[in-house]
């Protein structure tokens, strides 16, 4: 198995911690890929007929499937195992991240001092919006807004570790697969496109921002996020990797950036952790920030209902909404992002939605396993 | 202070406050009209019945006498038949006279009536006997008028008598235009009127009415006196009072009641439902629905006799509320402001519970509160943290005990900052602290609070210009995974704390350490 790239900001796990991480990762893969399909069998053989006996018709929507499955012992057991796996994962990641925290804080301070020419960092200190603060998204301890002390980078460090372990390596050694894939898409479909100013929204640790620095070396790249800990970590991480990105902590719903100042606005794995109202605001803000002829690309997991007509698949994907603290995920799957884009001011003929192969699949780096075979893009031109 | 009136101070905008209304007028509306109606209903029908009977009887007799006299005069003159008829009239007069000879409540008046009647009869009889039938009419007239004047005119019966007299005069004028025999008719009419006045029946009825009225007056006076005393007592009582009837409607209240609950005098009125008062207090935020547990709220809103409760108000006051049964249904509720007593009680209790140096609770208080936390079924789970400072002995030895105290205080402050407001923090003694975190369902939930503590405590502490650094080792026990009893959880956390001392992370869970022990695994 390929390992996470050991850049200077990555918490280093001790032997026992690494063993525990490896165990949790294998455990999660097993629960998901070997036990998970059992639910389909349980549904087909047990829950569905029983539901049909009771109500006279088979469950047709994902809500009816949820009703049919909710009391099933196998499903409950599997659900508990899956949830425990997630909690164990965080515990296994928290240990090295917390142990390494003082070193990482000092490291980030040093990088900021030594590598002043590599981009910039602006921290507003604003609290994260309520829809982020109210929940620890996918159970990350303390949530994205966590700040343990002065110059803290803890939330970012935790996120960096989890991006690798949660996706079981599927996002690549630098967790940049969504960004790599978008870049690959641009290379193929917008060959002449040479943006001079790029903005990455909800960039978290900037993992998917970095490929743009490599792809468009002459462009000025801005990346924003509401989380202070993430932005500080992203800045240090980019500097340690020698990339020039301008990070600033702000809300993508209402930035302080000037109108029409960007040729390319992107986001990766952003909307599924953002409230529906905020998604609408973000689209409007994109329209404001884009220069005429500019391009907007939002990339997220390919689980929109339009790709998954089978209600069982839809219900299956609700698990993480209900049991993994990702409250906005089901709503997003029901939402047509094209319509949101049109409502935000983009001309309907300039908006399209598509699935693209992940960079891993086209051979940017060796694919391990897990998800990440495809990404769902909404692309719009102003 | 003058006259018990409410002192009037000018309001900020220059207006004067409304003068306080007379409390008696508000609280004890004396319903005289109602009382009067009841009195009339009780006495008037019997009275009217009796009087009507007397009036009818007397009127019939007078009419009979008059007819006999007039027809005797006209048809027969002083013939034997005429005399016989006049004798009948005399008999009628005699009956009437006998009827009115009974004693009355007012002796003076009756003597006058009797004397006047006798004078009138004498005036009629004597001239007729002495002077061949010619009567002395002016003398008789004067006597009759004097009698009528003696009768107090406010009685409706006097009017009856006057009318009877005038009717008699009229009949006499028709029957005997010469007016020679007028006297007899006049006397007869007057006697009838007196008879009616003084008839036994009417006297009894009048007397009963009078006595009833007297009783009512006496009772009213007594009530007024009692009311005045009660009002004065209530107005000067430190305790507030509210009386409600069996339908839980307000009967009365003391002015102090308005003060205690800051109610507007115009808000309270007799007959107001008790629930509207509690609703008003809730509205004003005085009862603090949030702060009250369900059962206490129920007890406040549905008062029962014999119930006693200490009502905490949101403004920090405590009111001792006692409900006692009211004779005839309903409740007498008293309210005593016991804030001072309660505060000193609480202060005393808190001081007994507190650790003198750091201000957090001590071991015994911590255990007690932990037990009550554990018994709260709404808690998803509780984490008990046992914290032991690292290198504290070095600080004590190198910088002295005073510095050690500064460090302990600083650590306490940092624990407070690292934990939530409803988390319990206590000091077991020495450099050992303990904390209980409610609503912690799994180990996962406790990671961040624990790491917050580690980060906060590890920051340098300034002692007399020097910076010292202490660490902390945290043992974590979870309820219900590691136990459900306070002492048990503390012991498990203590064991985990010793494991944490040798753990680079600075914290350790009781259950993982248990798993690492072969014995425990065997049991598991």
C-alpha cells in the first residue's frame, strides 16, 4: 500500500500509532466492502418481503427502504460497526496529531518566517458559520472550527491525516486527487484556457489547490476557507511543499474579494459539507467574482441521485447523513446544481454537469483502492 | 408617615404617581345593594301579606260603619231603625277600637292615639246626649287632625289613613249636605286609620322587620370593624397573602402580595383565576420556566392544601409558599421572602463544599454531585477525569508553597476555561483535580476536552515574574462503560491516571488499560 506523502507538516505517527491506524483502515475497508454488501442481501431477502407483507407493496423510495430496514438486526449491527470504525479512526489519528501539535505549531511559525515569498496568509479570526460550528463534520473531533491555542494548526493536521485514512488512500499521497482530476479535465477540454487569477473555495488544507499551482505556474492562486486552523495549516503545508498560494480565512458566501477579478473559480469536496442555503449563496458569489468568460468548476463526490436512480443506492448513501454527522449530504444529492447555478445568474446554455474519471484512474499516480474513481463536476462559464 | 397612605414621589417625567386606591374599597367590595336585596326578599313578603290583610279588614269595617250610618240617617232619621243602624256602626267602631288596644313598641304614640280616639268619641257622644243631637263639629275636626299629625308621615299606612279620612268626608258631604252629622263619619274614618296602624298584625310584622334590620346593621358594623382590622393587619404584614376559592379564583390578597411579585394593583381583581396570575408571572420571566423542573412547576400552577414549597425566582429571591385550606373551600396562600435566610444557607453550604484555595468543590461535594449526575437518566454518558499535575513537587520545592498555591489557582482557572460551563470541576487535595463531563457518549467525544486541558495546563504559568511549567496526566473513566457508581468511576479514573503518567500522550482510558491487562481480558 502506498503511504501518505510525509511533507514537513504531516504529524508523524509512532510505531504503535501507525499499527493502530493500519488496523482501523483495514477494519473500515472490511466493514465497508465485505460486510456492507450483506445489507443488500438482507434487504432483498428479508426486509423487502416483510415490508411488502405489512404494507401490500414493496418499498419504492429511499425513505420507505429506511423504514423497511430500520429494525433489521444485521443492518443495526453493521451500522454500529461502521460508526465504531469511524470513531476508532479519529482516535487513532488524534493521538499522533495531538502529540505532534506543539511541533507542528512551531514548524508552521518557522515556515511562515522563512518562506515569506511563498504566498501569503490572512487570518480574520472570525468564528466558523453556524452550519459548520453546530456539528463535527464526519465526526472530526472538535470540528473544522477547532482552535486549541495560539497559532493552532490542529484542525488542519487532523484533516490532513483523515483525508488519507478516511478515503483509504483513494485521494492520493497528497490528498490532491479531486484537484488533479479537475486539472486533467481542463487540460483535455479547455486546452487553450490559461487563467491568470484562480480562486479555490472551501479549500480546507489546500490539498486540491496545489495541482493548480503546478498546472498554471503564472497564475495568482487564492484559496479561502472559514476555518482558521485549516488555513494556517494549509499555508504551512503549501510552503513546506514549495507552492505559492495566497490563503485567507473567509466565508465563500460573502468574500472581501473584488467583483470580476477571477478567471477560474474551483471547489473540491466542498458542497457536500455546506448547507443548501450557503451553496446557493456561494454560487451567487462565484458569479460576482468571475470575470466575463471566466470558468467555474465545483467538484464533489459523484453520488447525486441523477447518477443513482436505484432507491436502494440512494438509501445506502444516506448512512453518512444520519450516522456520520454529514447533515447536508442527502440534501445535496437531491439538489440540481445546474439549477442552482442558473438561479445564481449563469446562462443555462453555459452550465453543465458531468462525471469525470479521477486522476488516479487516468494514471497520475498509482491508484490504491477505495472511492475516487470518478468525480461529479458542475461547470459554468460566465 | 401620615395616615398609612402610599408615599407619592414624582415620576422621572414629572407626573405624579396615581394615588393608591383605598384598599378596603378594592379588596372588600361591601355589596350593600346585594345585602339590602337579600334583606327585602327575606322580610318583605310576610310583611306585605300581613299588612294587606289588616288593611282589607279595617277598610271593610269602616265601609260597613259608614254605610250603616249614612243609610240610617237618610232613610230613618232618629227612628228606631236609624238608631239600630247607627248602633251597628258603633259596633264596628268598637271592634276597630279593640283591635288597636294592643300595646305597641312606641308607648307614647299609642297613649296619644288612645286619648285622641276617646276624645273623638266623647266629642261625638256627649254633645248629642247633652244638646238634643247637635254635635260640636270643630272640636272633633281638630282632634282628628291632631291625631293624623301625630302619625309619622313616612309610613305608607299614614297615606292610606289620610285617603280614608278624605273619602269619609266626601261620602258625608254627599249623604248629608247640611253637614250636621259629619262627626261620626270623621271619627269612624280616623279610628279605622288608627286601627290599621296599631293593629297587632301590622305591629308584629313591623317589629320583625325592624329586628331583622337591626341585626343586619349590627352584623355589618361588626364586619366593617373586622374588615378594617384585617386590612390594617394585612397592610402591615411582612408576609404576603392570597386567598382563593374552591374554583381557584381570587378572593382577596394583601398589598404585600403585589410587592413581592411586582404586580400592578390594577392587575388584581376579585374573581380572577389563579392560573392567570401564574401565567402573568411566567410572562414577566419571574418564574423562569426553564430553570424549574416539571414537578415544581406543576406544584406552582396547581396549588393544593398543605403544600409547602420554596419558590426560586429568577431575580435571585426565594419565596417560601405555604398553602392551607380555607374554611368553606379554597386556599389561603402565604408568601414569605426567605431570600436572606436562603442565601446565607446556600453560602454556608457552598463554603462547606468548596476548596478554600482554588474555589472549586471539594471531594465530598464532587462525589455528591457526581452521584446526582449519574442518577439523571437524560445523560447519554459521563466521563470522569482524574487529573494529577506533573512536576508540581518541583515547583513547591524550588519556589515555595506560596508559588505552589499560585500554580494551583492558575490550573483551576485553565481547567474552567478548557471545559464547558456545566462540567463539574473539583479538587481532591494536593495537586489532584477531578472533573465530570456530562453528555459524553463515547471515548471519541472526550478526546477534544481532554486535549484542551492538556494544552491549557501546559502553557507557562507566571509566578512572581518567573515562568514555571507544569504538566498534567489525565485518567479517564466513562460511565456506563467503566462503571455506574461515583466511587467506582473515580477509582477507575485513578488507575488510568497512573497509566497516563507513563504514557506520552498524557492521558489514558480506564478501559483500554483494562484490556491490556491479561486478567481483565480473561474476564472480558
